[in-house]
C-alpha cells in the first residue's frame, strides 16, 4: 500500500496515510496480524519455481553449446 500512496494528494487505497515503511508495517500487523506479511507468498512461489527451472535449463543448454563450439584445450604439464 505504501508503494501506491500518493505523496502529494489524498490517502492510499485503504484510506490510511503512512509516514514510512515501519509505520505501514506496524499498522498492518496490528490491524490484520502477522500472517498478512505472508499473504502473497504462495503466488510468488508459483511464479518463481518455473522461472528458476527455465533459467537452469537455458543455462545448461547454452553451456553445452559453448563447450561444443569452443572445446577446452588440454595443456601439457
């Protein structure tokens, strides 16, 4: 809510004005409880898990292509 609060005009969407991050955090916890801090966690997991999986697959594919194209050289010791 603090992100969408207009600093010049009226209050935020909920009708409250926050003076800063800590003020918003304290008021939210007092009003809705500690669990409000975790309200978007599952939605974030649903977004992050496929994203990380795709990143790993692309990294491995690019790494394999680069190793084919530029093989490592063996140096004599």
